[in-house]
């Protein structure tokens, strides 16, 4: 009898404890996707956040990235938001950003703030591999899944991080198309120039190694300091060496200056390759006829027949007065990946989202069949070549991409 009374007393104590826990809101529940979480918290929005290079060396690409994100946010919200099964409704999206001033250290601090103070749900890609290298470390530290692009250095993924996913082709392969094209066109000497930055050197060394593998007779490789203000010594050196192709792996402002000074010094090789610049309307307009026939990397084209690309290109042109390049298309594509992952997972839970990221083929304006391999390596993306033709940047390589053919060698006189 005493044992029965004791058992009843403990049963009443247990009931009181359960009631107190329920009233205090400390109930632990088992989420339908199999991850134990704290009590369900209602949400009204999905918060995205990132840094943009509004000032500094990367201000031009940083601005285009910002435009793309704003366009995506407005498009999604115009349709009521993203449907999340866990909440049984669509959630509007909001984007907050800070200027990283084109500085990796600043960007790392900003992403730490975004994650710990602003409490973002998902991180949006910054621009450039040097910044991306720093930022991915912060996202990995906090276990935040990070889908990014326009930061494509091999070294970012080589660290074996578990929560990082790259949309674009690895930087070491960015220049392969150009090298293969010039080899087919009969170039015998290619002079490769690289800025001393993460992406530029990775790209240039990949192009150099590809040249050697193809057996191009003469390949030279030169590194220059970041944000070079005068290419005169380099151009005079090139004039004495007389390569068939000047293959410059520089950022937009530097590649524009190089071309201007090559014309001023009346130096015109058989081909000029600018890894970045020719794809941008503003770059070509600033150079005018001088830009004619310049070759460059083609990551994306507004005429591609990828899902949703026509609408995206039209809206971008209508809103910003210029046609989109990869600078806008790539970050837009990463946000499409986030949206598809959220909708398929039915939750904002990171474990469920990453399961989808690792097992799903995504359809974007950048590529119609994107999948992520081990450690976030991309599959399904391509990089080709373009050339400025009558003031426009047209796809020319690989064969079959378009009806345009490369002009090589260049007309001997500058336009």
C-alpha cells in the first residue's frame, strides 16, 4: 500500500512538471524531416543576406550582382513568396546587404554579423574568389549552407568543407575554351598575363597548363600586381616578344586600361583575349570601336535557351538599361537553387536543405542541369568563348553554340 501511494505521488509530480513545461513553451518536438528542434516558431519571411562590393576594385561586378538579387527578390515576392510546406504557406523574401569595399577581411566580418546578429536564413554570394575564400570559411564555421558563384577558385573547394556548393565552373578550367580555340586557329605563341589575385592566377595557370598539354609551341606566363595603373612596360615587352595572342586574365578596369594603352602604343597582335570585360555592355561602350574583335570568356549569354532566361534577360534590360552577363546571371541562378531546394525540402531546416542540395538536379537560367558532387563541386556547367562583333559580344566557341565564327587573325589596324 505504501508503494502505491509513493507511485501516485511521483505521477502527480510528473504531471505538474509536464504542465509547467507546456505553459513555459519549452516543449521539445520531433520535426517531420527527422531533426530534433525547439518549439515551432512561426515565420513571415525568409531572410537572405550578403555583402556586395559597392566600392573598391570590384564595384562594377558588385553592382551587377546587387541588381540581380534585387530583381529576383521582386520577382519572387510578386508571386507571393516561396511556398514552405512546414508553415503551410508562402513566405515573402527579404534581402539585406553591406558594402564589403572589395576587401576579404571586411567581408568575413560582415558575414559573421549577418549570421550571428542579423540572423539571416541563407547567405547570398559575394563577388571574387579572394572574398569568397574568406566568406566560405565563416559559413562553414556556423554550418550555414552556402550556394555561391562568381567566386570560382579551385582552392575554395579544395579545403573539403561540408556546407559549401559552387554553381560555376572551377577557375582552373575557365580559360580552357580560349586556349583550345586558339590552338585550332593555329596560334604558335600565347603570352598569358595574370593579376596577382586568387581567381586570376588560378585561371591563368589553368590556361598555361592547358596550352602545354595541347603542345602549343611557345607559351609565356607573366604575373603583375593588382590594380595596375600603367601597362606600358608590359606592352613594350610584349612588342619585343611578338606573341600571336595576348591572353590577359585581369578584372574589368584593368583589362580596359590594357586595351586602351595597347592602341595608344600601336601594338596589335593577331588576337587579344580579355578574360573579363568584353561581355559587359558598359565596357564595350567605354572603349567604342576599340573593343571590336576582342575575345573573352563566355560564362553566360542572354540569348541562351535555358529555363527562364528569356524573361530574366528582358526584365534585366528593362530595369537596368543593359543586357545581363554572368555577373548578374550567376548570382540569380544561385537564388533559383535556394528556392528550388526550399520548395522541395518543405522546410528551412539546414539538414533537410542540404540533403536536397546533394541529391537534386537543379534547373536555372545559367544551366539547365546543375548537380553538386562531393564537397560541392559543380557538374553541368560550361565555359566558352565570345568575341566583340559589331559592338555586341557574341558566342563563337565551342562550335555549335552559334552561327558566329571567330575572326582570327585580327585586322592589322586598330578600328
